[in-house]
C-alpha cells in the first residue's frame, strides 16, 4: 500500500519508473506466452526429433622405446581433410529443387486478355513417386559432394582424388553424424595449400588424429610386432556405441603382449543428432586416457648393427636370426629375425602385395626365427656335452685318435675334423664328432640330460611377445622308452631328438660366460606414463633374474672358455678365419666362440638343408656380451655365421667408446 500511496502523489519520475517496470513485465509475459503457447508444439517436436549418439574416441597409444629412450614406435599426428555433411543439408535441398522436374500450367482468361497476350501461366513441381524422389535426392547429394571433391582435388593438386559415390553413400547412410574423410594422412604441403586456399571453406575442415608410426622401419620389427584395425571395446569399457572412430589392436610382439598397457582407455562423447541424422551438438563425457610407454632392454644401435651385419654377410633376404645378450644381467640388447617386415605397412591395413610376401612359404617373414622356430643345434651343443663329460671325470688332456669317422653299431658317422689325435681343446676348436661321441657314450646320456635340464632346454621363457616355442629336449622318461646308443650319439653332436631356439642358445652361452648362472632373458625394462611430469610411478622389471645354476666347477668352465677362445685365435679353429683380421685392430675384444652345422632332413631322412650356427661371448677376460648367430642355408658356421658375429663385436666395441646416445637414428638402407 505504501507504493500505491507514493504513486498517487504528484511525482512524475516515480511514475515513469513504474511504467518502465510494468512494461518490462508485460514484455516478459508476452514472450513467455509466445514460447509456451504459440511455439510450444514446435519445441516439443524438435526435442522429440533429437537423439543422442555415443561415439567411441580411441586414446593416444603409448610409445615403445629402447633402453636409451630412442623411439621405436610412437603415435604422431595425422592430418585428415574431412567433409561435414550436416553443413551441406541446405545445399542438398537447393540442388534437389534444381533437379526436380517442373510442370508449366497456362490458364485461359477472357478474350481481351488472351488478345493482349496476358494469359495466366505458372510453374509448379511435377508429381513424383517415392522412388523417384529418393533417386533425385541421391543425385543432388552426389552432385554437391562431387563438386566439393573436385574443387578440393584442384586446390591440393591431387588428380588421384576422385569422388566415390559408393563410399559416399555408405558414409551418408551409416555414419552421417561423423565427418567423411576425403584425404587421409595429408602431407604438410597439402595442409598448407588447404589452409591457404580453403581456410575451412564449405563444409570442409582439417582433423588431427593419432597415427602409429615406426620411425626405424623394419628395425626390431618382430620384437615390436604390428597392429590390426580393431574398434571393439576393451575390457572395462562401455560396450554399446553408435559410432566408433578408427582404432587398432596389437597382434604380435610387444604391441600385442602389452596391448592393454599401450592402448590406454578409450573416451566417449555424445553427439546430438536431429531427425535427418545430422549432428547438432556434441559433448565429451569421458575423456580418453592415453596409454603408457613401454621401455625395452634393446639398444637400437646394437639392433641396427646386428641387422646390418646379417644382411651384409648373408644377403638382403637372409633367413636367420641374431641374439645379443648381456651375460651379467640377462638384458636382450638385440633380437633379430630375417627377413623382416615393415610394421608401418599394416596402417591403416596391409596391402595384397605385402600380405603375399608375409605368407611366402620359403622366406616366412612373419616368423620370429629368434624365438619362434625350432632348430637342431648341431656342434654348438658339444659345449654342453663337453661340460657333462668333464663332470663325469674326463681328463681334458687325454687324447683320442680320430680316424675320420666313427661307427655306432653298423652305422657310419662321418667326422669333418681330419684324422689325428685330439684332446678336449683341439676337439672343440676342430669340432670333432668322434671325440664327443666317444666321450659322450662313456659319460652316459643321464649327465647330459641333467645339464640340459638346468639350462631349461625344452621350456619357454614366458616372453610377452606371443612368439615363442619351447623347442624339444629329451627327458628321463623319453630315454626310458626305446633310447639307443645311436640316439645318444646324435645328441652328442646336436642332432636327432633335440630342438632349440637362438634365444635359448644365448642364455646357454651367457651361463658359460658368467660362471654358470642361468638367467631369465629380460626384454622389457619398465612401463612408465607418457607424461614426464606425471606422479604415477613406473613399473620396473628387475634385471638379473636367476632361473637356475649349472652346478659345474669353475675349473671346468675355465677349460671350456679356453677351448672356445682357441676357436677364434688358433689357426686350426673353425672360426679363426673370420676373426684373423679383427684381432689386428687396436682394442679388439677377445672372443670365445663355437661354430656349428646341423643337417635338416625330410620325413624320409633325406638332407634338404642346413642350419648354421655360431655362439660366442666377449671379452674373454671379463665377459659382457653373448652373441648367437643362426642362418638357414648352405655353407658352414665358420664361413657364414662367424663373420656376422665378428661385425657385431666390432660394433659393440665402437659403441662402448662412443659418446652418450642422443643422435637421431635412420632406417637401415
């Protein structure tokens, strides 16, 4: 009542203020009436026609690094030029109106109007059937989208960029709310032309997506593995999505074994879509969590040096493997399998030519020969037989005459070593079959099996690469069922019922070098967050995990090491020719080695090939590196594999004296 009393007084300013307030209230009431009553039905229809579409957004995949932080695999930004169809809805309608046939109708008027030429004529759309309308709508869409693609091709100077009606139709029907990528993986020049000439012109935009890249190409390809397209939800993620952006899953190697760690956690966003299927708005309700980095024990410099040595000495399509291992820690510094493949070729998907090469029955580049293939060890297994014989009381100075062959029953076994007297040292460096078969039969197979069991031959290493075979090694049960002296003779020269992998031989060689400790090979050093400022702790995988001990006296290991040293330093040694020039270099590492050649036979016992070996460790005085080289082919371990190891030891020597790593690596030519 006080307000009305004031208004009754003669106070014009107050009355003007009251009028303004009342006017404003009137406007608000009128607007409310318009929205709620007049346009209520329209708003209700719009809300009913809107729907939500959930979109799975992949996370940025973690890096794979070598022991010094060099990048072996990473996700780099890939630039796509995409077409947003919702921005073309008006253009589609205009094109449809232009394409739709019309009917001209003339109405007859009075005589005087017809005499003056003023008859009534009008144009209206022709009546069409539903199928005809749909056909015209698609023609209109093709016309509009095709013109944009043609203009974009001219701007980017890409004559190969053409409009694909079928691809456009599939995207329009199934993924209309998402952008349609026209150019995937645009080059920097194309991006510059697009931004300069288009500037985000009609319905086109530049998208940045993560792309998996392996900067060193085929280097360590089998260790890294490869990816395959997989947009499915991982464990713990929302399973129901309308749309899924491109994502990949690791298949083999570290990419496969640590896929859950590298892949991270996908995010999700909600897209508001109208009744025509076009996007109106979007909201990220669960951001993607990037994957973590996996740091390997590999040294990219050693890996590249080993790959280069194998290709240089054997050939670009060499079928073989190389393992370089630290004898004190078990760290795998290089794990080579040849022929290799380029994991970049699997992104976005592998082509027919590459697929055919991967399935070549002879080259078999998809097989990791270092861990996934079984091989007869041949004469390199004489090191185990020699230790077993020494443990059984063999006098290393006792000499045995070798006539150039040996008979086991009526079976003739040729000896590649020349006829003559042999003690332990000369028998190992000349690789005499007669010496080791004779002493192996005296020693008994049980002692050989016991030493093989401590080396865990015939067992897996539990590698995280999904590329491993256990090989085969006879057990006491195997021996108790139909085992003869001929089987023992075969075992003494690394043939018959025995199969190993190069990695198993590297662990064996490391045990000879480090004093008899059998280590678990370590391939992954740690898992760490991508963000260096993250407070999340790294997950460390400990080095020097002891699996077993050989249980042989140090004196016996010394005898074996000296004999292996003679294989590279004594002119009689089977590996001497490969290391003769190397030892003339200043600072050369003294290498202890053993060559081997194993025959490969078919089911009819016919020789169809050879497995060539060379195992080695260095330096003799204080061993650090074990190197194993395997080659499938003709020749011998001394002439084919030993030169590869010689190049690797030379590279290791240079790396030890090189400055701290930090230089940029390039792909092996």
